[in-house]
C-alpha cells in the first residue's frame, strides 16, 4: 500500500486531475478569464488549470488537513516582480480555492471542520487508490 508521500507529487496531481475531470467536477466559467492571484501577470494558459488546482488542493488537505482557504492562499501565492524595489510575496486568489473546496465537497472527498477543511474516508480512499496505481506503474 503506497500513500501520497511515496509517489511523485506531479504524477499524483496529473493523474488525480484526470480522474476528477472524469468524475464530473464542473469548472466555473470565470476561470478562463481571471488570474489565479494578484502576483500573476496573465491568466493560466492550461485549459485544465481548475482540475489541476483541485487535485493539488486535495493533496494538501490529505497531507496538512484540516486546512483553510487562507493558508492555501499563502501556499499558492508567488513573488511579484517590481522594477525599482524588491520583490514581495502576494497571496493567491481565494475564489478559485473556495470553489475547488466546494467541488470537492460535492464529491464527498472533503468536509468542513471547525479548523478548516478535512479529508473524508471517501477522499482518503480516492487518494490512496491513485497513489497505489502510480506506485504499481512505476
């Protein structure tokens, strides 16, 4: 039995995003037009950006849960370039993270907790199955 810590994160996120897309996660229409945070210059170029973010959030909840939107905004933020003065960290946008949480709650993988969002038994099973598939394929 492999878990998320034993497989490569990029492989896990890629496989999980494909499965989430197949499971019927609905991408909000605004994700094609908005930046993912104030530190970004352009909108994401990947058409499956929302599904990748959902898979990454599911992995973060599995590893660090219960976790909230504010902590993930810091986690997915970046440094913004400035011409004259130093770079500063900018937090990511919260609406994409909140909508990803809502999508994962509809599937039953995540639930609200007193301290944030926590993974459910069904979500843990989903993550472990994907990790085992990757470990057996490698």
